[in-house]
């Protein structure tokens, strides 16, 4: 017994005799539905998309051409194959149908073997295209997941030089996403920032351990070397076509710029600083303050928040400080989940 559901076909025609003929031809092989005018056909397709549409052209009100045009203009229905079934057999009529996106043209009166052959052919092609698209989607998702994991691991590699677990990049990346969403970023944009933020300190790979892990304040010369991690990070990431890597590069370069123009490496001020970098600046400082480092003890959350509020309009963008404060409860949830003694390393 064959458990595979039959293909579904929608017949669209305002003449009952034509509908009956097509039903007689197709009913034994396919799940056939009927619409008798353009608007009801579009409504049916929106609710239950068929695998193939056999579409009459000469219908009152909305003709078949307009139905096809609307189907192909809709991203959710544009890939459904449409075969025009019509008495309009002039070359110009066929040309117009193909230009609108139809895959085939059957003239009336129809021949049952031709209807069956065309339906079988285009349904097979439709199935092949869907299988191929699914394989492409799966492969693209796999490649994207691999790329993101490499980025996360490289970000953690930089943190391993001065952080035992590398959880700093996990926490500050989620902080950044939360601040971005609160500030009005779309979910897609916030997710892009989440995945770019781990690379913000990748340039630390190029800083000598004696400076990076020094248990005390850096002198002026050492500080000059430390500041080079921004440009080193940008150089490591390079010029890539990937939107993600482009953003990661810009963040690596400018996340130590300050709203008042007194940051580094370029002394940018205000909105001249990339907004994603302004977000990362808050997330990075908050996490750095509230966790122990070789050169300092961890601050309390209250003290860290107070400093960020004091630095609003100086170090930090005031609008983004407000966003940070609004999402502080969610930030604290992340902080607990990915605490330094947590086993939830990603």
C-alpha cells in the first residue's frame, strides 16, 4: 500500500463543463480542488497551497493573467507551477502567459493524454526543485553554523589569554544583543550583533602576555601597546564580503572609542562611532567590571551600573545607557547563567 499523499492540483475555471472534464482526467491520480473565479482561487491558494494550478484565462472580473501575476508577486506562492488551460491559442497569448511566470500552456479542447503528461512532468520538476532547495538550505545552514562556531571559538581563544574560561565573550555578546533589541534593533540585526561581538578583542592575540596578564596598572608604554589590539583585530579580520565579518571588524576596531571623542584608536565621537560598537562598549565594560581580572577584583553590580550611569554622555551613548538600564534584569539573568563557575560554556 502506498502511504504517500497524492499531489494536489487546483483547477480554476468559471465554466462547469471545463471543470468536469479536467476532474474526470485527473481525479484518479491527484487530489483535485476547484475554484470558479480569480479571487476565490487566490484565497484558496493562500490557505492551502496546491502543488500545481491549472488556470483558465478568460474569466469574468479577474482574468487568469491577473491571478497568475498576483501569485508570482507573492513570495509564498510564486514557486507554485501554473499551467494555463485556455482557448486563447495565439502566440501572443502564450507569450504573455510565459512572461507572467506560467510554466506551460494547454489549449482547449483539452486532450486527456496531454493534460496528464504535462501535469506529471511539471509536478516532477516541482518536486525536484523542492528537494534541491531543501538540500541547499540545509547546506547553507550547516556552513553558517560552522562559520559562527569558528568565530565564537576565535573570540574565546583571545579571551583565554586573560580569562580562564572565555565566558566573557559569551556574556557580553548576549548583553549586546539585549541592549540592541531594547534600543529598537530588529531581531535579525540583534542576532547579527550577537554573532559579531565575540570577535571584539581578537586583537589581544597579538599583545604580549607580560602586558596582557600584568597583575597591576600598565605604564604609558605598555598602555600604548595594549591599545594596538583594536587595529590588530581589524587586521586579523581583514576585508571580507561577509556582512558578519565586516561588522566584527568594525567592532574590533572601534569598541574602545568614546562618546566624548577621548577614546581610541581614532578619537571618534558621538554618532561617528558605529552604533554596534557603542553597544559593545557598554556590554564589555559592564562585564569587565563585574568579573575578576588579573589586575583587579570584581566590582559589585551596583557599583558597575553607577559608573556606567556617570559615564553617560562621556564614555557612553546616553540613549544606549538608557537601553542598558531598561534590560538590566535580563542582563542579570545572562550573568547568572554564564557565571565563571558555570559549566554552560558555549
